[in-house]
């Protein structure tokens, strides 16, 4: 039975350049043309250059056999790797017979040792240019935007005098950079190198540039804007000195390898020159103003006269770590054309793109007038009169402007800003006869999409689309809460409730792992985490319950999805410090002290869950995860941590659950947390479930849950036998519901259930985002409950798949695919009258337990009737419950017998 490896990755990326892990993780997936029983072996070999054909063999793992629960991955175990070197590796796989499949790939290392850095940081010398917008170009600026500064523009000329074999440019920035060689961009990364805990670590990129170089004169150019480093960030106004630094800085190291074996390294140093360019100012929140009259063609190419440019200020490197980029950078990932354009008055156009998105506009202008301009404003919604609703942006101006050079055709797209918008207003000033075309470019980290979902209910499909667009809009450098107003911060609670949903839609595990390293850096010495990371406020008080717990929950969810333990190894010390702190402050097991700005179940509606119920439930949840993570890693405290979890669980039950199984506060969220996290005494579980169901039904199948409770709502109802009610909640269109927002034009998930209502219009503008992913955490259940792709509670990496779709009370059909670390899982079912047909793909090295609300009588699996004693049957209760191995399967059954199933 031939097994075929595919989709090879190094550190979760295909052919990455700049890997700086000492023992990179080499991974692959498996597929097979026919079912098999596992027992495969694999062998990994790593070569320095050249691969198996002429390369130097560095490491041979030998033939190894994995246990079923382990992912198909190994950590490199050979001699130390060298910096800026290409390594080839291949994996050979065999299973059940002597035939072997071999496939190979490669990766390149980054700078592995701190002493190999030769470059210094450079920045604008403000003794020559203060960087502010000069008064002569001040027209149209506000007091707030006048605080901004023009990006720095650096260049360096150099010669290539010998035959070049390879060239690698290593660069980073304190700020955000675009880099060119001989006038051409070196990569398509946007806002590089991203946003991290700058005071401790800053990423760098490594890009191949030999194809951009030529014999003789060459030049490097870089434009570096404030970005998150020295621009306006979060809801705090920019202070003197900004949050991190006063002005952006750039660092680069160009490594040239020649045919004669020699190497030359050019670095950022005093030889570089700087002069502001046509960008008057650029800020992530306020927007960008570009003056095409100030362009200097060829400035970043060879032969340009930079004699009038200013010297740079050289800043020696400090003890901040430079770390290799570990996940895909932000990039332009799509284009959205206008849906409609209105001209409410001459020269002012309001454009509807039909989709709330995150990105920027690209304008193609014809018939420009020198000195004329177009002003671009952005909004998520419109007032009733058709004007832009911008009140919810708060202090974010979200305004771009382009001053024309007067050429026949000109193109403008901002470089260093992004906006959250569905609508754009384009105002033409002093440019009669101007014509333009416009498109919206979508920006987010360029991860791969791994999940797809659809069903016969178009409302559910629209909810899934809104969730997907919310993910796109808020996975930009960090997992932001919202992309439009003056905030855009990495709030931990928002992230943790959405993590299971995000991991089903996209390959965002590397994104989370990178961000979690910053979360651990931001942890205080006493174990407290901040509410959001990166922590632009160094003196943030301790995180609230459900917020700080994100630092425990997210690594666990990533581990469950990938099956790889490194994320636990990196985060377990912080997890333990967090739960130890809570325990120290609350020895009775009830989390009432050290709760920070205790937000409770934030933005719940028509309910008030007691905050100590929420906090203590999270104490129990984090204690359980800490215990399980310690157990996975063989940590010596595992037994002690289990006892703590049991103690907190019992304290919760004693304090908050009465003899009738009601949880204090009598809210949906309180009951959900108690049930989902196994805090209810076993004999009271049926009663607690009934209280939950009665509350939902008594409200006309409507929810009351906020940010924290909503993620548990549908999964918990489904778990306890009420998948039909979960489906009714998902398809509810009366307020409050997901469907209510969809019915009123939402194309992303709203921050609050009442962001806009028929009775009251827009909510208070101070906190009313129309692109927040938190309430989109229901997306997990669309896959698990409607399509039926889940895994057993104690499974990791989808080793043991659970297929339990709501086929008797949901849509007429549903289908989903999920690309997991083991391979592709696909589930598609259709109901035709009382008959149900389910098609299922189980990847190699996995099994699937299928549970359908039917009796076994009349069921057919893979062409064979299910009979008594059938080895595929895994339950004897009368339900159709089967355990299937890898391969393609087809099941047909009859729902008329569902009443027989207990």
C-alpha cells in the first residue's frame, strides 16, 4: 500500500528563507490511493546544498515508526547549521510493503549567531531635516496630522566587480520598510518587519536579490515610515517620543557571494544618505499624503546624483534581539472592485465596494492637473443621507491624499497605511475633467486557507463569509480587535475565543506561535499578563479573567490542532506563573482578587453573569490546561496541578451551583462555562443542561452571551444533545443574533449585537466596530456541528476524528474540507426525505468515529450493510456509530429510525 508524502514544510513554511531555529521542525503530510492500517515508517535526510545529488549529507534520521497520535514531523538532529546557507532535505515513507515514496524540498537559514551581525541602525539626522511637513505644504492638514512626519528615504550605491553567484539581503526596521534594489522592490511584504514587543525583539527578513543586481554600479533604496514604532498606535494619543521611538530606523546587511569563493558584506552605516521623498506623512491610523510633484525618478537606482542628500545618523545596535521571520508577512492578497459609485455633488464620489474589508485604495488617474488633488476617506457604514459614518473611527482620520504632478496618467496607492472600510469617498479638488478608476486592495498576513464550508442554508453561508472576512481583516501583524478605529490592538480575550475558529479556516498556527512569544515577553515578573500585546502601555495593570487566560488557552488550542509540543514547551512556564499567581491571591479557589479591569462576559445582552462566576470558571479552565500541558510534557508538577484543578472545580460548584443545578446569576454564560468545562457535579448535569435550554427557548431561541460565553454556546448545546437548538440559534434573524446583522447588511462580524438596530440606529460611536471577530467564534461549530468535522476531546492533530453532524435538524446538505497536519479531511452529507448519505475522507494515519442519529438497521457503509457483529460498529446502544480507517467512505442511513436512538 503506497503512501505518498506531500506538502513538505520547514518551520511550518514551504521553502522558507531566513530560518533561525537551531533545530528546525521538518514536516509533511501523507496520502494514499487506498485504505491502509498505518504502521508506516519514515526517514528524513538533510544535505548542505545540492540535495541527494551531490550534496553533503548532514543528518540521517534512519527509519522510524511513529505512534498513531504523533504528527508527521521531526526536529532536525544533525550538526549545527550555518548562517545564510541553503539546506535540502527529503523524506522517504513506506507502509505495509517494501515500496517507498521519496520527496524533497529545501530551506535557507538566517543569521544564527549574534556576533555575525555587522550592520548598525540608521535614521534621519534631524539636525539636517526635522522630518515634519513644511508650512508651504501644510494645506488641508489638521492639528493632529500636523504632528506626523515624512518617512525617511535612504540610499546606498555600490559596485559589483566580480562574477556573482548568490546575494542575500537581510533587513529590518524600527518602523515599516519598503526596500528596492536598482529601483525594483525586493519582495512583496507590506509593513515589514511587522509588530512585536520592540523593546525585546524585532524580526528581520532575508530575501534573494542576485536577480536584481548587475555587474558594475548598483544601488539599494529603502523608504521607512513610522508604522507601529513611532506612529499613532492604540487609543492613546501619540506622546512625545511616541510609544517606542521618536523616528524610524533601518538596518540592512547585503551578503554577496562570488564565483571565486569570496564574500563581501555591505551594511547600513555612515556611507548611506537620506532625503525625504514625495510622501508628506504616513501613519497607520491617520493616513498618508503623497505629493507627486516631489518625486525624484531614479533615486533608488545606480547613477543617481545624491550629492545634495543628507548624511544619516548611525545608531549602534543594542541588546534587542534580531529574530528571523517565522510566519508569512502582510501582503496584498486580493482586489475588490466597486459595487456602485454615487456622485452626491460634483467632484465628490461615494463608492461602495460591497464588502467591509481591510486594505487601501488604488487609483488610476487620467487627465490630471498639476497641484490638483484627490482626497480619500474611508468608512464602514453610511448615514441615512448617504454620507460616510466615521464617528466610530474616533481619532483615526483614515484619510489619504494625492497631489498630482500633471501627467496624462498617474497611479496612486498608499504605501504605509491601511484602513477598515466598505465605503470610500473620493473628493477631487482643483482638477477639472479628472477621470479615475479605483479598486480596493485587501491586506493581511499571507497565510494559506485550509478550511472550506458550505451548506444549503444561504444565511449560514453568509455568516461563514462574514467570519472569514473578519479573520482577514484582523490578522494583520497581530490578531487585532478591530482594524478601523484608533485601537487595533492584540486583545487576548478576543483572540482566545476565536482561536479554534481561526485554526479551522486558515493555517494561522505559525502566526499565533509568533505572537505568543511576545505575549510571554509581556508577562510581568509576578505572573500577570497584560490585556493586550504588544503592550504599548508598559504599566498596564494585570489582565482581566478571560483575557490573561488567553495566554494559556491559545497555546493549548494550537497544540490540539497541530499535535506539536513545541508551542507548549515555549509557553508552559508562563502558563504556570499565571495560574500560580491566581492561586496565591485566591487560596479558597474563588478568583475574586487580582482581577484587573474585570470585564465579565463583555457585551452580553439582556443578562448579567456574576463576574466571580466568570473569573472562577476561567481559573478552573486555565488550571485544567496547565495540568494537561504539564502532563503532555512530562513536567514534574503535573500531579499537583491536577489537584489544584480539582480543588477549584469543587470550589466553583460549592459556591455557585445550587441543589437544582442552577448556576449563580441564572444566565446562559454561567451555565455554559460550568457545563463546557466540566464544573458541574455529574448528578446535576442533566438539570443544568435543562436550565440552559429553558433560558434559550424562553427567549424565543435567542442568546444573551457576550464575548466569552458566545464561543461555548453552540458546541455545548450540541455536546449535550441539543444540536437542533444550536442550529436554530445560528439561523435566528431576530435581534440579538448573527442573522440580524446579516439581514441588515453586515459583511463582517460586528463588535456588538446592537451595533445598529432598527429601533435605535447606530450604537454609541465610542465603541462600535463593524469588523470584530470575537462573536464570530461560532464558526467553530459550523465545521464541527453542521458539517461534522471535529476531533475527539482527547485527540490532537486530528489523529482521531469525530464526525457528528446535525443531519436531522439542520440544513438539507452541508460539506466542508479541512487540510490538517495529517492530510485532508472531507465531509459531505445530504438529506433526501428521511434518507441521509454521508461521504467522508479520512487521511492516512487517522481514524474517524461517525455518529448519526439513526438506528443501524438498513445502514450501508462502503457498499456493505451494517450487521450485528460488524467490526466497524463501535457502539451497542442502537445508534449508528462506526469507527472507520483511512480512505474514502460512503454511508447511507434512514432517519425514520432516529426515534429508536436513546
